[in-house]
């Protein structure tokens, strides 16, 4: 296990709506608030955060991440299922990336069963709601 | 029927070329000029307009739209067939969205027969050229 | 735009049940009553009406329509997805045909995503309930 | 269980040939004769009978059936696998419909494995030859 | 070879439009006129004719044909590709059926490549325009 | 019809939960209790019963059944859709097997539409809940 | 209709076995003998003949045929379903080609339902055994 | 979050080989030893363990688990991708089940991309090797 | 070539019926008797034998085999086409496994064309009836 | 078992490269040399040999083989997966044909999993390298 | 051939990493340095350069390109396989576009075999590493 | 880069028709004449030429090429999409092979989108007409 100190949580499209819309699915905690909870639960890590609805900006930030953090928690949202390009970036960079989803993508529509990102990740955590992030980060704590 | 007063027409990739290229398909009226026609035909509505070639900016504007207008007329262009992410946004927001296409997507290439956006829209209007917008807005007039 | 004066609304199987069954989907107005509303909304048009549950009678009436009306509003119901033969008729006749559906067929079962009729129509209007007819006819009003 | 008194047996295309052709498959009893047997076996029920080779007439009769009988035994023959429209009718009407086939459709050609009717029926009975009708009606006897 | 004396030409949907519409495809001779030509070319045969746009009427006539003629020339038009029921009828009757199409169905849209009727026919003749009928009948002349 | 005297009801995985879980689907009668009802309804038959969650034990019991009973009522549960091996056993043994399901498998998920067992059965009865067993056994009563 | 005088019958793989093997399918007349029959039936035509089991030799002969004959009757045998290259040749040459098969390819294995050659032929004649050739040539007689 | 006290780790086929074979994939720690590590890391939980290569025994144990533990960590191994029956059991029982895999199944052969179990689980953890179990259990610690 | 001394013949579901049922396919020699023939033909080998209808017991025995024999002749019967789990076991163990089938699986139903086991075997022998075992063992004799 | 005396080994495309190229796959023995080994191992048989890269020449030689040998060992190389025509020839001739491959075609690319030849062969031997030939011939020795 | 003077090289996502990551695939020359080499090799052309990870910015630049250069060399990276929108832009603009890829996309994962861009390009050059650009530009030199 | 001195241009089926047929696609220059142009443009190379319509002769020549030239420019025409065998040869030989097509195969019929040859080539050049050869050879000039 690498000695991880800095982690980037990178969220894709519509994840800025967490806690605001479709609360029956995503709960009523905003991601901003949840981030504070995470930082308290994992005081040994510096947790950076970035969210964008733009596919290419996610690619930009992933490319920068290699110089900035030791690991990435990536929830690419709807781009998970369609973005060859983000998958190529995850493959190209050196730091470990963990894939996260709020819902269990294998339990939803057929088109969400495929992930272009999973093949290049350390591992994947699906379906625990916001808890997916906590569980994913726990991979790096020993 | 909701009392609609403000409508956003939201156009996706390449629709800024309307009236300039492939005129045999799209006619030779620019969308800017057509917008004036629409505003005259529907004086009871305020019609806002936004166009972007960037998928994520369409998502951004759809998210803002809930605070800005009562309804959206959305022509997502080529993203219609590939964007899980825009479909997720349309599903997440509260205001009615009507899907519009210049051409009849069911009459074109196989890959255009699927719409990730349609399942979350009030309804869809396809194939009438620029008239598709006029017909779609007429849904809100009673 | 053609100068349209006579329009045939041609309804396929089970549309005679509108307003009687599955009201949560189709509303509780019978098509007969709705037809009166349409005739009042579009006094400049003569609106003929024909409904049949028999595929071949829809073909018969479409063939006659060329001598009888200037345009057809066609809701082929369940035959939309299975009838090569009706599609061939729409292709063969000269007058404009507009496809209409009460529900958004792209948002329902996979087998309803395909239309044998759409490729030969002027355009398609889906998903606005009975309003789909009003919206479709508005195409011919200028 | 509903108290059933009147049952309509509704047969689709080519079932008028029973007992006349392909006897190695369908036996050599005509449906008319078999109907008498059924009426004797189930004296507590009034059993009506209708057969048509025309898809739309099957739809017509299904729609009428709600005012005429308490249950329908439906063998839609070849239309089982192709008729979205009959499936829509079965879904729309209120009385219970039991699907019946002489042969086991899951044991024949691939295109017979799908039924547009099954999803809207109480249940299905396949493969017992003419006995399928007797078995299906026995559902209503208690 | 059977001694053939009476032949039924059985035409399906839209074939009554031959010579009237889409002349660039089907030529400008009406089927009525062409029938006269055929009768002159084959004076040794009695040639009956029936056309219907209704699938079930084609089934009805095929069932009757066994008592009426020695062979059938069947152009089921658009029903060729969708009608399990007509295929079942052709399989069930005893007299030889020859499948005919004006256009080469293997050279058109994918959905026309399949024929539910072909497996039960003596043979098939595709793509020679109205000549397909002449060529098919020549099978019975020796 | 064979003179049937002994019947084996053979139930596959999870059918031991009947009446205990998912009662909205399967009712609240346990299979043990239902078995008593069946034995009373069919006093002329000896009805044996076996349930196992293990695929191979179902095969074992089917193989034994030829020396033990005259007919089998088989509900293979989830193995219906995946077990080539059970299908092979049904094909190999001599006594008649009737396939039964509580729910209508053609009305559920796509992967339940296929049955490896159906092609080798006398017939199939689907969708009547526990009544499916009663209906299936009625096939053997004359 | 072109004035046809010279016709090449071009046979593909295994057609040299006609009359020798699988006689229950192909009859017991050798193609050589049948050719004499054809020449007598059509004295107004010069009928050349070529058979090869080698795909490329069929292409060679098709290319030469433009300088040698006015029309080709082509039975490409098993290459029909796999040879993009022969299809390209038929498309490239100027003289009319009629496709012929002894058996009805649409009634056999799935992989025989597709023809790479049909789209570029005048028409197709399937399923009449050796008679398919006679019927095909009759297209050129008027 | 439920107050969890007893957890069952349920391992499917070949997971008894962990630490013995294919060590480059699964590491060289046996599951028995790893279990001790887990028990030390989570002293607040009683962790039961069961492994079987037999599909039906996994079903048996899942059914018992409802009376025995508060939650299940399930690694169904190869049965994940083929067992409708285990999926049905997970759906039928009341206690939360978390799906775990050593490898990232979305990054391996196509046939491992589908899980019949995922749709009925609380969530899924894939690809972290033996760490997947630790991460999954951390879901229950707060 | 390894020096092979002990071989395990491992037979899957329904292979205990060899010589008893469907003799037209499998011959009328029981596997027990055939085993004696094999032992006489290959006196230099110790040939062990195990048959089970239970998938997991086949896995158990394959896992044990590494400590017991030098090679396995595996006929997994119907599990060949459905068992990811047995395929995983063959991959995990060190000794050579040869796949055997009585019938030619590539010549039967589509669902038998795939083998989850083949990719991990030394080689495969299909279609020679019981002789397949003799042929497979001859691989180890030099 | 036929009394076999003469065997033809018939090799398809690229098998003349055995022992020269891709030795890690095919070994470094040339087929010529291996043939000598085979002839010594099976002195009771006359073993003829033919190799061609031309599909049609393989067909020619198979057709001749019926007059020349008692059995054929056929490795059609890459044509195995694409040649309907060679499959037709194997079906048409009377003598037994055994299919052989050096590699296990079920363990390679998807397009190699299908064999047009297998359905018409006595049996198939895959994956033992050059040994596949020895094993296949052993079928004929008793 | 058009007289070309100004060329835009337009690179899509992750191509800014060339020479920095996955050097075994893409070599260790940065695109910036390679651009200098190209400018020296083709002194007769002005070569502009633009790279973006954002799909919509590639569309923006393609739209501008018509007023700026005479030809485009486009490597759309991962968007090649998913972007209907970029394909629409290439179709809409007037200047020639040549598609380029470093790797041979037909030799990689299935999802890279399709290009939405190719159908609208002059031609495509794949698989020569950075040399693909040099080769593509050589098209314009005469 | 290898020091290339001798190059073989190897053309497959129908490429001997270049300049003679379908000139709107392939231009009106014969390949013989074009070859002279190429030889003048690349005086530093000896350019050999071979064309055949026979798949196996292309294989023969590819095998010989290793002793004859340093590189091959291969346009396999229609065999590109169907020939597993030619693909195997390209993989087996040592010298670099560049794939060339006159038209852009990704822009034509679906069945031309796949190339069995591409995975084993250095690179591919598609769609520039005869210029494709010039562009491909320029790869070897430095």
C-alpha cells in the first residue's frame, strides 16, 4: 500500500445537485456538508475537492492530479458509461484511482452496466449512497 | 397545464450553424432571425436563448434554468444520442422540458434513433425543421 | 407550406378507448369530445375522423385520403412498431402525414422505440397526451 | 378468485383449421366438436366462442368482451408474437384473460418465444394440445 | 410436377397502387392491365386474382384456395416480413405456393431481408418488377 | 393419455420460502399446507414432494423419478433459465414432465423469458401463483 | 428489356456434384445433362457454362463475361453468403446478372439468409431445384 | 443505518483456494488467516464464515442467515454471473447483503460484467483484493 | 510431455445415464463397462473415476485432483456451457485437463457452442461418442 | 468402425509454415518431418498428404478423396471459420472426416469459436499442437 | 487536389500527454517537439496547432477552421468513437479533414473500431505513431 | 525505421478493374499507369506488383514476400472483411505490411467496418483513392 497523504475527490456531472434534488435517491445532505464529515473522519488525509459538469475539465483535472495528490476518488457520473476519453486518462496517469457511485450501477438501466473507467481503476465501490466515498477512502487507511 | 411565462430555448452542438451550412437540410434562416419570428408569434412569453457546443455547459444551463424560467425547449443536437449526463440533468430538474429536433431522428441513421433525453421530457417534436420550435412552444399556449 | 384545408385524423387500435380506460395515462376525455375541442380551436380547417382496430382498414383509408384531404394526422397506435405495410402506404401517398402519439414512445418499452412510419412522415409529435393532436395540427396553421 | 359465469374463448388465425390440417400436430378433432366437450365438462359456465383470422377483429371482440363475459381464454395464434396492438387491448380491459397455446411456444422457433400478450394475462397454459383449453378453464373452477 | 390448371394470384397491401404511385420503382402499368397480359401469355391456365390490404383476409383467401385452385402466386407485400400468421397458413395448406416480390427484398432495408413465408413456399422470385409474376408462373408450364 | 397414479411435485431453489417471504408475490400459504389442499383435491393420485436448492439434487431426483412415479410437476425456479443440465435430464427420462411457475416468466425480466426445460416438457403452466400446480395436475385427470 | 443472345451460366462450389450426391435434395440429373435440356428449351440463346470451386476464378470469369455474353445466371453456392469480393464484381460489371439457388436459402440455416450478391443483381430465383435455372432464363425471353 | 452486530462472510466457489493458487492475482494470504485479521480490525462485530463450492448450499446458508446474523458479505465467485437462483435468494431475504469481489469484474472478460446479485444488494465493492472485505465491512462501522 | 501415471476421468451431469437412455445417441454400453475397456487398453495408467450431477462436487473433486492424479479427463456435460465456476477451477489447478464430449457440441444447439472450460484445457476432443475418452487418453501415451 | 486403410491429411492455409514461423505456438517441427513420424506410428495406414492455401483447391481435393481414401483428417485453418463452401463439401461426401486444429479454437478470438465444418464431421480434436493429428488418427485404430 | 497552404492540426483528449506517459505506446517525443519536425519537413505549409480535452472546444475550433485554414488533420482521440457531435461538425464544414490516429484503432478494443468521424473525412491514417501526422500531411503535397 | 529497398504492392480482388469500371469511385487511371507514377515518385525503391482475385494466391505471395522484399503494401479488397486466413498470414510473416484501401471502409456498409488484416499491420491508410498507395509508401521514406 502506498503512503497516501493527499486525496482528490473528483465529481462529475450533476453531482453538485446532491442534497438538492431527487433526495429520495441521494439523501438530503449536500456534498459540501458531507465533505466536512469526511475530513473529520479521516484527519490523517488532506482531501481536495473538484466538481465539473464538463467532461474535458474532468480530464484536465485528472491530468493535473498526478502533480497534486497521491490518489483520486472518482465519481464520473453519467460520463462513466460513455467516456472513452476519461477512461484513457485514468489509464495514462500514475496515481491510484478508485471509482465510486452513489447508486449501484449494475442494478439500474442496462446502459449503466458498462464502465469505461473501471478497467483502469484500483477498485470500485457502488451503491452505498454518500457512504460510498467514506468506504472508498477507507481503502487507503490502514 | 402550468402557467408558463418564461421559456428557455437551449440549443446544443452545431445548431449555431443553422442557416449557414447544409441549407438543403436546415433551411437558410439563421437561428437568430428565427428567434425574432418566434418572439413575435408568442408575445405572451419571454423567450430566452442559449447555445453551446459544450455538453457540460448545456448541463450547467439546464441546472440554472429552474431558477430562471418556467419551461425549456431543448434541442441537444448530437448529444441527444450519447449523453447520459444531460438525460440525468433533465430528470433531476423540476421544470417541464420539451425535446425538439429539426430533422426526424427516427428517419436517419440507426444511432440517432435512441434519445437519452426523451424519457425525461414532457414530450418530443421531431422533423419539422425550424418549425419544430414553434410547434413545441404552442404546447404551452392555450 | 401547402395551403391545407381538409385534415384527416386517423387513429389506430385501442384509441377508441381513450377516456374510458387507463385514464391515468390517457386522461378522461373521450376522443369524440376532444374532436369537438379541436374543431373549435382550428375553425379554418375541416377535420375528418376515422378510427379502426384493423391494420388493413388504416391502409385503405390512407390510400383514399389522397383524394379526400390535404393532410393526415396519423396515430397508428400499436401498429406503429410492427407495420411495415402502413409505413409503405405513408411512403406511397402524396399528401403530408404527421405522426402523433399520446405517450412518449421513446420513454416506454424497447419495442416501442422503433417506428416504421416515422421515416415517411413530415414530422412526429410524441408524449403530450391528447394535446399531441393540437400541437401537430398547429404545424399547418401559419 | 372472481365468481366467473360467462367465459369467451377467443381464437386467432388458422385455429379454424384445427382437426383439418397438420393433424399430427393438432389432433383430428375440430374445434367445434371440442367446444361441445368443454361445455359438458364445465356445465357451470356459459362458454362463448369467436374465431377470426383478422387481428383487428380480435381486438374488437376483446373490447366488447368486458360487457359480455367475466373472463377470456385467448389463443392469439401467430399474432401472439407480433401484435403489440392485441397486447395493448388485453392490458386495457378489466376482465381476466388467460393465454393458451396448443403447442409449447418455448419449444418452437425462436420468434415464437416472445409473447406480447403474456405480460398482461393472469397466466399462460402452453403445449397440451386442445387440452390446454380445458386446463385453462379449470383455473376458474374451484 | 403437378398438373396445374387454376392459379390464384394473391396480392397483399399496397399492391393495388401498382402503376399509380412510385412509378420509378413499380413501373406505370396497373396490375389489372398486367393481369390481362399474363392471361394471354399463359392461355393454358385459369388465373384468378385477389388483392387485400387486410392481413386476415389474405389468410382467409389462402385457406379457401385449397378448394379453388391448384397453386398460388403470393406477394404478401409488407406482411412478408412481419406476419407469422400468414406463414402458418402457407405451411398448413396443401397446394404449392410461390413467393413473389416486385423488388429484390435482399437488396433493400434490413427488415425486409427476412421472410416468414419463404420457408413454406415451393420457391421464391424476387426483383424483376411485374415480370416476377410471369417468371413465377413459368414454373408451372412445362 | 397415460393412466397416471403417482405424481412427483419437484420444486427448485427458494420455493421453500413460499408463504414466508415476498408474500405480495407468492401469497401467504406455505407449500406444505398447499400440498395438503392438492392431495384433497386429487384423491385419486398419490402426490410425492421434493424440494432442493441444489441443482444436482434436482437432477438426481428426476433420474430416480422414472422408477418411482408416473409423472412429474417441475418448478425449477431460477434454474429454469440457466440449467442446460436439468433440461438434458428432462429430455433423457421417459415419464411426462409438466413445467410450472408461480409467476408468468414471460412477463418478468428478459433473462426469465427463456426456459431450458420447456422444450422437453409435455406442456407449461405459468403465472397463476400456487394455483399453477392445481391447474397442471388437472391435465392428468380426465 | 435488353436483347439478350448469349448467356453464361456460372456455377460455384459443389454444384459439380449435382446429380451425384445428396440426390434427395438436388435430384439425380447431372448439371451437364440438364444443360442440354436448357439449350433445347431456349434455342434462341447461346448458353455458355462454367463451374469452379475457386472463389477467385468465379470473379475472373465474371470479369471476362462482359466481353463474352449479354447476361449471367449466377449460382455462387456457398460463396453467396460469405463473398464480399464476388458481390463487388457483380456490382462492377455492366451486364445483367440473375441470382439462382437450387434450394430456398431463406428456408435454411440462418447464415444462408444473407446474400452479398443479391443487392447487385437484376433479380433472384430460389428454391425450385434445377428448375430455378429455367425460370431465371425465362426472364430474358419475351 | 442498522445496528449491526453479527456478520456472515459467505464465500462461493474456488475462494477456498485463496493464498494457495494464482497468487499473483489473489495474494499469498489464506482466507483463514485473513479472517483473523478482519476479526481484529473489527472487534465490535462477530464475524461468521462459510464457504462452499455448491450453489445450492450458498442458497441454503443465505436463507438461514436471516435467523443468524444482521448482515452478509457475499462473494459468490463464478456464480455471480450465472446464478439467477442466488439472486432470487438475496432478493427474498430481509437482512442487508453487500457484494464483494477480489478482482474488478468490470475489468475482466465480458461474461463477468453482469451480476445477478448486485441488483438486490445494498452495495458492491470490487477489485481491492482481500481488502475488498475490509472495505465492505467498514460500511457497517460508524 | 509429462510422465503421466494416474488419470482421473471426471464426468458431469447425466453421464451416469450412458447406456441406459437415449441409446441412439450414446450407445448401449454403460460407462462402468466402458471403463473396464479403457483400463485394459491403457494398462500403463491408473484410471480413477468420479461422476456427479452436482456442479460444486465437480469443483471439489477437481480441487482434490491435484493431490491425487497427474491428469484429468473432464466431461462436464451440460455445465460446460454455463459454469463460469468450473472454468475458474480448471484455470486454478496445476495438472493438465483434457475436455471431452460424447457429441460434437459445435454441431448441436447454439447454446452448446460455447465452453467455459475449453480456454483452460490442454485440448478438447468432441463427437466420437464413448471413443472420445479413448482418444483423449491416447494423448498421454507416447 | 469402418476398416480404414488409406487416410488423407488435408491441410489448409498457412499450415505449410508449421515449424518455420510462430514457433512458440506451433513448435519447430515442420509438417513434412512430422508426417514421417505419423507414418511410423501408424504403419497399418497409408497416409496421403495435401496442403493448399486456396479454398477451392481444398474443395477439389475433398471431392476427389471419396475415390482415393477411406477417411480424411481435415485442418482447414482459417477457412474453418468462414467457409460455408468447404462445410457443404464435407456434408456432401461419403467418407468420414475428422476435424483437427493445432490450437484450441474455443480458447482464442471470438471469431474462431464457430466452425462451419464441425457439424458435418465425425468428431473434432483441438488444441494439442501437432499431436492433434496423432490423436485424431488414433480414432481409426482399434 | 486543392492548393493547400494552411493546415490546422487539431488534437483531442490526452494527446497533450504524448511523450510524457505510456511512452512504450506513444514514443518519448512530445507533440510540441514533433510539430517542429513537421514544420521543417513541410516548409511549404503553415501548420497551426490546437489541442483540447473538451469535446465542445474541438467543435468550436473546427467551425472556426473554415475561415482560418485550407485543411484539417484531426485526431479526436477518445471522442472519435463516441462523438456524434464532432462527426456532425466535420460533415457541416467545407474544408477537407483527414482523420489520424497514433495507434491502429481497428487492432484495439472493439469499442474503438467505430469512428463517427471517418464517414465525413477525405481519408484516414491509423497506426504509425506520430508518423501518422507526417503521412497524412503528405497527402496534400504533390 | 527499417532501411527499406524493395516494396511489394499486393492487390486483391477487382483491383484489376481500377480505371475501367465505376470510375466515379476509383478514378479513370489504370493501376498499371499509376504504378509508373509511383515508381517515378519513389526512385529510391524497387516496387514490385502482384494482383490476384484468388484469396489463396494472395496468401502464397505474402508467404514468398519475406524472401523477396522488405515491405508490403496490401490492399486485400473484399477479402479484407472476410479472410481470417490472410490475416493469419500477415501475422505469421516478419516483414512490415501496410494496409491500404481506395475508399474509406469505415464510411461504407457495416460489413466493411471490420478488417481481419488491420490488427497485424504496421498501420492503415484508407479513403484517398489511388493516392492511398502514395501516402502509404511515404511512410518508408525519411
